[in-house]
């Protein structure tokens, strides 16, 4: 079957996945936390006690792997870097993705590494502003 020119299924699936991530986060909010959608990024949690979280959410159908050359990674990083002023007070930058992390990827085990070990694995051109005081996490969540 030929896809219609106005078929927005893939875009809408990404939107729905973003709202599912936000809904999941709502169940984990503490008193005083604020959850924002599409304000500082896809999903943001403002909490001045335990940290501020800025999330970018990427959904894919089928077998998709993420690597250090992946467009999702670099677009996400560019969003945070180019628009750094509004998000500079966030303590955690998170890329939520349905993509798998391969065993040979620099991102393999990233969430369990100390920053001094994780950041040297990054490719050239990785903005050092994120290696100073902020954490970049990769979470692979099936939908």
C-alpha cells in the first residue's frame, strides 16, 4: 500500500511516545516538582531539591541501534548546545530512545560509568560544556 502524502503516523507515534514518557514521569513526581512538555525540550522536570531533568525523546519502529554517529544523538546534543542558556541550570540531560545500544557502542554501559570514564569515550567535537558538571544519560525503553 502506498503511503498518503498527508500520512503523519510516524510523527504521531513519536508524539504519543513522548506523552507516555511524560505520563510515566508524572507518577514519579514529588511535591513541588513541575513537569513541562515542549518548553525547554521534549520533557522537563523542574525540582530544585534533587535536580533538574531535561529529556529528549526519540521513538523508532523496528530494529534501530544508536551509535556515536547517530543523527538522534547529534541532533539532541545540538538542541542542548545551541539552546544552552535556557537549559544550563539543568543537572541531567537525558536521551530517551527506543533504539538499542550495541555492545561495541561508546554508549554501552554509559549509565553505569563515572563521568571521568564516560566522556573520554565520546567522539571528537563533543561539547565539553556537558562534561563539566552535567550528566548525559541514554535510556533504551521498549514501547
